[in-house]
């Protein structure tokens, strides 16, 4: 079984658990909707102003909701020492981290789909002007968020104040990716031309952090 | 021996710096467009280069720890990153004062400034992470991994003025531009200040490493007492 198949097995296992319990999906989905609702009260914006801040608003919402999703990724393995069992199995640590990232990314993409739908209604915005470009940005940015989230979820698994530490250390690392996704989402929501510079930032970020995650997973997870 | 080296480095760095102050204030003229405030660049640029160099060397020591498992590498990495963070704060504060005079604002979300601010937050996170882990080998392993992730932003800070069109000025030193962007006397003073800062930083790293070793020894004795 190669490393990618191992990662897919982990993702399948986690998705099966998630589909039964729906604990991450329900909490992250509800949280994203609540944030969108709160933003609508916080700002009294004209339709034009709404379009200008849409990208920022949506990606802040996704990154906060993402923290709920990947927080659960490794925490789910703590009861009954499941993590130790997984690490003593023939699975590689890298496949474990990538598998968790795949699960988190799929769940976060569902949360994003729900959020876009709710956003369109609450803020009277047509977000389907460039649907394929928007989908590409969501996929690349979500992967970046989730791969970082999974690595640092693993890194902080046994820490004191784990829930506080995770956002403190991951959000600074996510800033370049969030800036690129916010800029590109703003372009697509206002129906402007594609900007390859931000796409390059997004892709470089994804590639570099995925490689680092694979290279350092063993060090982070195995004693 | 190490204590003597620390004192020598600190004294040499301080002497160089005070000698440079004479050159900065008494010898070099005001800059044509900016006037006297441009002199803050003799703190701002050397502090920036010192901090980025420190973060990079810290990453090398982190890799050293991961490959050898020697706690001395971890102590060196933590000490270097901590001292580099002090210089990063110095770089941001002096930059902000300079911006207030020249641009009329304390801060702007320009890619260079943003990347540097992110760098600060990452290494503050690094120190918080170290504080949250008690067991030395685990602390070393996880903080080394974090330091390697953090270095990605160091590269972004360094290259941001080439990759993006920024309000922050582009590269001026001859090593990056090939020459012609800065007066040779001013450039020479930047390098002399950089040398002084590196000496001071090296002394601070040695002091901090000594503290790390003492803390580890006390921790080991405490464990022995509780055993």
C-alpha cells in the first residue's frame, strides 16, 4: 500500500466517523453561518461596499470555521489511545497527516458551499459570476489551510491550552494564503479578470507547506 | 572561557556601535530628500538583516537538533530565534517611526511590512509553543519543526520587495542591486552597524544559551529530587 493509498484510507475512516457523528460539520457549519449573520449586523454596507469586502469576510469566516474542523482531526484519536494504535500500525506519519488534511479539506469545502449559499441570500450577492475560477481558489486555499491545520493539530495534540495555542500559531502562517484567496475571491465576485500572481502565491504556498508537512510529519508525531 | 567570550563580544559590539554613532551624527551629511531622519536607517536596516539572518541560522540549528538529537542545538536555536525576535521588534519600531515622518503614517499594509509583522507573530508563536511544552526533547523536536515552517516567511520578507510593488523602498545595497542605489559612505556605515549588531547579537545568544543550559540543569535536578 503506497503512502497516498494510506492517506486515502485514513481520510475514508475519518469521513465515515464524521458522517455518523457529524460533530465537526455541524459545529463548523453553524459557526460559519453565525459569523456571517454577525457581520451583517456589525457593518451597514451599501451593495458596492459589500462586494469590496466579500472576499475578506468569507475567508475570515472559512478560516475560523476551519479551526473547528482540524481541531477535531487529531483530538478524535485521543480517547482509547487510538493515535498510538495508528502510529504503531504500518501507516506512515506523513500519510496520517495528509489523510487528516484530506478529510478536513472535504469538510471545509462543504462548509464553504453552505456559507456561499447563505452569503448570497444575506448579502444579496451573486457569487456565481465565475464559478469555476471560484471553485479552483476554494480548493487550493482550503487545501493550504487544512494541511497547515493538520500539521499543527498534530503538533499541539498534547499541549497545555491546546485550543488556545493552535490559532495563535497557525493564523500567522496562513496569512499569505488568506491574502491571496481574499484578493482572488474579490476579483471573481466583482467579475474582474483572473490575476495569476495571486494564483502563483496560492500554489507555491500549497506546494511548500505540503512538502514540509510530509517531511516533518514523522518528527512531529513519532516520539 | 565562554563567559570571557561573551564579555568580549558585547564590549566590542558596544564600542563599534558608539564609534559608528559618531560617524552617523557628526561625519555623514543629511540625506538630500529626507533630511536628518534618514539616519534611522542605520538602525532599521542592520536590525532587519540581523533578525532575518538570526531566524535563518536558528532554522539551521533546528535541523541540527532534528538530525543529531543534541539538546545544545535546541538551546542554540531557541536562543538565536529569541534574540532575532528582539532585533525584529527593533526593525519594525524604527521602520514605523521612519514611516511616520516620511510617509505621514505609522503603518501601512504593504507586502514588506505585512510579511515582517507576520514574521514577528510567527516567532512570538514559536516562543509560546516552547513555553507550553515541559519535556525537553519533545519541546526541542516540535519547536524545531515549527522553526522550519517559520523560515518560509523569512524568505517572503526578504524577497517581498522584489516580488511585489511595495510602498517600502526596493533593495538599495550593492549586493542585491549591483550598485548605484546608495552612496558608498552610507552603505559602508550600514555594514559597520551591521557588524556591531551581529557582535551584540552573538553575545546575547551566548548569554541566553547559558540560561537555557542552567534551566535544563535545574529541571534535571528537580526531577531527580522528585524521583
